[in-house]
């Protein structure tokens, strides 16, 4: 299901599976983008959250081995600039998953995030055979709301107090897309705009 050599590309953007040797670059990006990312990062209620990339990568790779998720990094011209994760993969009668992502502030607004989400969504639909992808976003996160708008994800409703972020339970708006809504592919539709 998850091939270590997998490369999803669009121009100078590459989305590839995360690996342990990404830890140093991820630590650097997280440190440089602390203020930018902190307001959107999930936290544990009353608990410690590790910012150590090696610990987080190990956890993501273990989850991938169970078939529950697919952890990727985003690179622009070979430089790591963000992360995108498919999680909660459910098979059987649902064939669905969720996508979450972050991108470095220095490349935000340049179109890399919508393309990365499109690449991963197309991979999930075409290669994995998933039927539905969901993205949940805090209502005040205008940049992420623009990503789902560009990609044609439809609004499905608000999930109140859904994810613990920055010390409290935060509302999220839920957006979804199904494979049958994207006959030509999400990336192709995005690039045609």
C-alpha cells in the first residue's frame, strides 16, 4: 500500500513518504515556523506533546505499517517545506480517510499546499481505491479554507469541540470529496482553473 520509493510530483513540488532521515529537516522547519504553526497544531489535553521529529516519525511509520495512515513530506526543489498525512484509513463499506497538512510560512500562498493535497487525494482515489477523503479545518484558518475551496471539497458541517489545539477543544469545519466527484482527477481540475 505504501511504497518507500513513491514520488508524487507536480512541477517543482514532490510529495514522498516520510523517512527517519527527515528528522533533522523537520526539526529545523518546526523550530523556524513555531509561531506560524503553533496556533493550528493538535495538542494532548493535560499532556505532553513531543516536538522531537524522530519520535513523531517513528509513531507515524508504525501507524503506516498497520495500514491506518500514510505520512508524507512536501519538498520544493528538493527542500523539505511541509508535511501531509493521510490518517484514519477505513476499508470495507466506507473506504475513506482524512488528510491533514502543514507548510512552512516561507512558501505559504505559493500554491504548493493545494497541489500537494491534490496529489495525495488522487493517489488515495486512484491507487488505493478509497472512495471518500475528508479534511477538517478550524473555521478561522483562512489559508486552509482556501485550499479546500480551490480543490472542490464540499462543506459538510461543523464539528464542535472536535480537536484539542493550543490548550482547548476547537471547532472544525468538515469538508469532503468522493472519487466519483473527480473523474478527471483533483490535480488536473486544480491546474485547469
